[in-house]
C-alpha cells in the first residue's frame, strides 16, 4: 500500500478522509472503481495509526471520531472485502444480466463466520465469501460497541432472505429494462452490490449510534435515525 510518510509517532493534525471519494456516487460501477482506490488509502491510514481502527472504537476527541465518520467508515470497513478479491468480475455485482447467476451462487454457498478469509481465485465463489465476511465484520463491530443485539440478530440469515427476494425480482419479465430505468432515475435496483451496500449502511448506522454512547444527544440520535446515508449529516 502507498506510504504517505506518516508514522505512529508523528500523526498529522488532520487526515484526508478516504471515504469522501464515495460520496455522491450513484452508478454501481463507479462505486466499485472508487472502492478499489479508497480501501487501500483507508487501510493505510489505519495501519499508520492515523485513525483509530476499527472506526467503532473511536471516541469523540479522536480524529474523525464523530458519528458521521464512524458510520461512513464502518460501512467502508465492511465493503473492503470486495476489492480484496484476487480475481475480480465486477459484472457479477453490477451487471443486470449477471445478477441471477450471482444470487443463485450465493444462495448455494455455505455461510461462514470469519472476518479474515482465504479466497479461492474463482470470482463468483469469492464474492460470496466476501459478502459473508462483510456481514460478519458488522456483527463483530456491533458486539464491540454493545449495539442492540436485536438489531444484529440473524444478520446472515436476514441477508439471505433479501437475496431470495432479489432473485424473484430478477426473474420477472422486463427486469433488466426496469433496472436500466431505475439507474437512470438515480434509484437503486436490487443489484447485489447495492444490496450489500444498503445492508452495510443500515447496520453501520446502529454501530455509530452505539459507539456514540452517552456523548450522543437525543437530537443527534434522532438525526442519525432519520438519515438514510451518512452523506445527509453533512
């Protein structure tokens, strides 16, 4: 990974927020391309001790320790598994014509409970491994901050149900055309990438709320609850 010249003993007063490059994106392919650049930069900040990692462990006085950054960075930590694949085939995540194939493969795959994974080199299998790892990471962070266990009960099972519904959506006549129309309208059809992004967004919000703890005001928590994305908290 790139070396920015920062060391654990010489932290800058401010650091670039690597996740900022994901803000404002609506196209799934643009998201995936941005993740390829953002993830190494973010992990470099963590490795050099510039940012407390995982984000859920940050306190209000830490660099980027506000609820918005914790929400945004926890989501990024979950999504980081996608760019880690040794052989990528991003069409499986974002091409309407490949969604049924990807969803069927995921639903056939055995779930795992790991956050440190070994990939096989076969993209369609590795994306399934990465998705489960992302969900496990969110469960892990939820446990670290003592988030409401009801919010994290059956995370993997719940996402599998989401994928079943998505498979039914893609099986309907005209699904590819409806997908195109939704993308043109800047809405999010049930592409596998968007499904994982939404799941990571929702659970990362709960982690950010729990991480804020007693420092959070009722108004601040209400704002977090009302927002659909951390971008809305700017």
